[in-house]
C-alpha cells in the first residue's frame, strides 16, 4: 500500500509541477488588496480582499496606495491572450479602500477630476511600476 501511495505522489508531482512554478510579480498593498501576475508581467492585475478577486484587469503598469486610496494605470489587453497589450491605450483607476468602490476605467482627464473631488492626497503617486 505504501508503494502505491509513493507511486501516486511521484506521478502527481511530476505531472503537476509545471503548474506550480510560481508568480512573475506579487506585492501586497493595503487591506487585503494586492498586485499579482501569474506567468508573466503581462498578467498583472489588482485583486481585492477576500472573494472580490480580480478588480483591475491586465495589464496593470503602475500603481500607488495609502490607507485610503489605491491608484493604478493600466494598458488593456486586447484579444484572448495577454500578449496583446494595447500600449497606445492607458486607463486610470481609483479604488476607495474603505468602501471598496472602484472608479475606472477612466481617461486621464476623468482621473484628475475625480481625484480632486474624492480628495486623494497630492502626495499619493505612482510609486511602483510592473516591469
């Protein structure tokens, strides 16, 4: 019986190994929010706490946060694979940490206007780049 269990573990680990290599990028931010990329940085997303899952789709390119807000820039992925990043399109996001409200995708002008109306501090900048 032990031989059968050992055999099954051996087969399982060699067959499943490629699926558990790790992540290309990961950083925890605040209140359970994080930036994570699976196989490549093209997969970079923002995930919310608990069951929220992915709240900003690939590819998140830069971001910053404090205890109250998360800001992010994104070049969206066009098509079915994350290899088709639209570098000519930039979307902007503001996430209110306390309420979990997600604003975006926004144009740069909408982002600047909303940032002012929400009272996002001017010292909150895009301090992290996903590269």
